[in-house]
C-alpha cells in the first residue's frame, strides 16, 4: 500500500502522524494493513494536508526523497527476490494494479529502458495538484528503491514530466540528470546496461514461490464478475451519492458503453447494481437509531422522502419505518 509509505516518510519529515490521519480522514487501521487498499480519493487527497502543513510546493518530491524502499505485501517480496533491476521493473509493471489501481506502469527496453507512469484520468481531472505531488513522490521513491535494492546509485539518462516546470534545480539535484517538463507522459529513461544491475536480495527459488502466490491472487481477482467489481467500486466511491457510470467506468478502466454491454451479458445493468448498493447503504444507516429516516433519504440523494419510501418498498417489500422496528 503506497499510502503507508507516504505516511511513514511524511512523519519522518516532522509531520505529526495523528494530525495527518485527522486531516486526511485515513484511519491508523487502514494504514496498518499492507494488503488493504485505501479508498483512492482518500489516498489522492493525502497531499492536500501535507501541502498545507508544510507549505512546500514540492512536497511530493521531498517526501519521495525520504523513502528508502517502497515495497509492500507479496508484490514487494516478489520484486525484492528478482534477479536484477530489469526483472524487478517487469514485476512492478505486471502487478502494480494490485497495489495501486489508479496508476499504470509501462516498461519497454530498446536502445534505452523506459518506465512510463500514467495516472487515472479522473484523478488528473478532479485533483490535478495532488496528482502532481503523487507523481513526483513515485518517481523519487522508485529511484530510491532501486538504489536500495541494488546497492548502487541509479542515475537516469533523462526524466520527463507531464507537468509545468517548478524549481527545476531541486529535480536535477535529486535525479542527477536532465529533467524535462511539459512532456506528453511521465517517464524515467535509463541506460540499457543499468537494468542488468543485480538485486542484492535476489533469490530465484523465493521468486518462483512469490510469483506463484501473486499470480494466483490475480487469477482469483479476475474471476470476479464485472457486476461484483462494479458493486465494490460504487460502495468504495460513495460520498453522499452513487458515482455516475462515467466515474465508475474510469475506475474500472473501461468506457461507459463497454461497461453497460458487459453488464448486459451478465444479465444486469448499472441501474440495477446502483439500486442494490443504495439498498445496502440504506440498511447499514438504518441500523443506527440516531439517524432519522429522512436523513437516510438525504444521504442517498433522493429528492424527497416519498421517493425514498417508494424505492425502499421496491427493495424490501416493506416500509423504512417497518424495517427499523424489526431492527430494534
């Protein structure tokens, strides 16, 4: 979980752990579980309180510079047991979505080795400043992790950023190479010979074990139906309203049209699943006697209480008041 590394690095710079938790809305329990994904928007917005607390316009870069090794869970073990930097980068690209689904890595080797990082479009559009800090953090943390794994300083040929220039000397001093802004993508470009650098903790027998475990975990995730994956997205992204189909499609890395078509193949629809999610949220809320039925209606985004009662009756064949009495 990348957000865990961000917290650890930020606190080492002097930011108070409890203050960051309170300002970000991320609980210590969420941070403590290395296999648990923090809701993407919470993770994206962690840079807002960090920027506010530090007043540092390069907070992402500076936090990333303080990261010694950014490796978590089984994917982290797999990377640490890789033969060389080339194999480690291949594993990062193949399985990174299991750690942070809002970031995509692409890795190619020709005359040079190129690692390209693409952030989710909804993240970029909705929270461009936090997205910049997150990208700077990842670039710095990846370089430091590579150095820690190999025991050698990894100096790129060039770093390309799809952001406007900001205090270029800070970037150049850390990366040790030319840094170019306003590019079409975010890339770390390495000399081809550098990727053959051995990983100090390499263990190919352990690599095979972790590779099997991670591949099995990915296979199990891929067996989930699209309907189930969509339900999880709608629950995870609920913030007083159900996300639109456009927002959900972006998180699922597809288009609204393809999402609807595939749901039809599973004999359901976005509307049906959104209704199921509203029902689930409503039932959870109504278990709390301190929340009025009218508040449940408002939280779920209904225009009036009558509309909510009608929908609730369709879900349960009972009235909200009747269900609440049964819960007592």
